């Protein structure tokens, strides 16, 4: 348990600096991470993965979209769906954060 605690603590600390430079938090990072791993993921899928409220996720996604990190588009078959994908700027941000964690 201690190794998990210290490992997670160290991992998060390495990412926090990059997030702070952008004025973002850990929820933004988690969203970027999962969207990067599964482009065109629906908001519902991300909501269930992160296990946070719709309202909290809405704030995170709006901020990421406003800053140009993600694009949100309607689904191909169901226009009510909102599909999430990183923009090139968002992809760069996510890969920089991932690299900081990897090091």
C-alpha cells in the first residue's frame, strides 16, 4: 500500500507543474489522457470512466474546448451524442504531460 501511495504521489507531482503552467487541474489531465487513448469517445463513456458528476465534467470539457485542446462534435449515427477528440494542441499538451510522468 505504501508503495502505491508514494508512487501515485510522485507521478501526480510530476504532472502538476505542467498543469499549473496552463492553469489546469487533475480533472483536465484525466480527461485529456482518456480522450487521447480513445478518440471519438462519447461524453457518456468518459463520464462513466471518470466517475464524476455531469456538471463537473461539463466544466472541464468546456474549458478544454474553449482553450482549443479538444473538439466536440455530434455523433455520426446519433446526433445527440457528443464525440470527443484531441486537437493537435491538445495532443501536444497530453503528450508533454505523459512524458513528464514517464520521466
